[in-house]
């Protein structure tokens, strides 16, 4: 049986990180996390000042994606095969990225343009109250990057102790 590791659900507790929780390849999960967007670069353009305080993490089949958005209607999704997750240090997961999808909101809705990419997303080990997700990739000769810091609680639970 092929398995993939839902990455952001691992960030929800330090215990689940050490346990290496895995889901079946057909498993699906979506999390909308709240926090602080510390960096957003789309095609070399720095949009950090307008980056929203939410991060969308989707795990579907064997793909994991992380979606960042600006208040000006631009967005960026980093995507990779979750089964290829590596560890950079003792507990820090590293998700290889092979696709970036910059997009923009318009009259027809959100239009994204997926492109092959080379990069990764890294997740710090949860510390008291904070976890960082940092993604960097290159596609079409341009840089794509984002850093998001969260208390590792889903948006619906953000106010709960």
C-alpha cells in the first residue's frame, strides 16, 4: 500500500510529528490555518505587504499543496508529491515542490497558471505556540517564495485554548 504523509496535519501537535502519522494514498484533508504571512514573492515580485494571514493546506491522493494569498487578489500555490517527504534535521520535514501555480482573482473567478518548478517547503518543529512553514521554488526563470507562521491551530479553533 502506498502512503503519503499529510504535512500540515503533522504540525498540529508535536506528538504527531514524532509518530510519523500517515494516511492512505486516497486520503484527503484540507486545513485553513491562521497566523502571520511573513513573506510572499510571486514571479520575483515582493507582495509581502499585502499577504493575508491565512494558509490553505490540501492533501489529496499523493499531492500536498500550500496556498498563500494577497489582499490584492493574487495567490500562489506550491505543490509536491507528499510521498517524497524528507527530513532535513532530526524532526524538520521537507516537502519537495515540483509545481507552482500563481493566480489572480478576476471576473471569472480565480485563474491559476500551473508551471513545473524546483523547490521545497520546510516546516519547523512546533515550538510553544508557533510553527513556521517556508516555501521556495523557481519556475520559468523566476523566484517564488512564502513564509507563514502559525500557532498550528485550524482557523475554526484559533480562539480555543
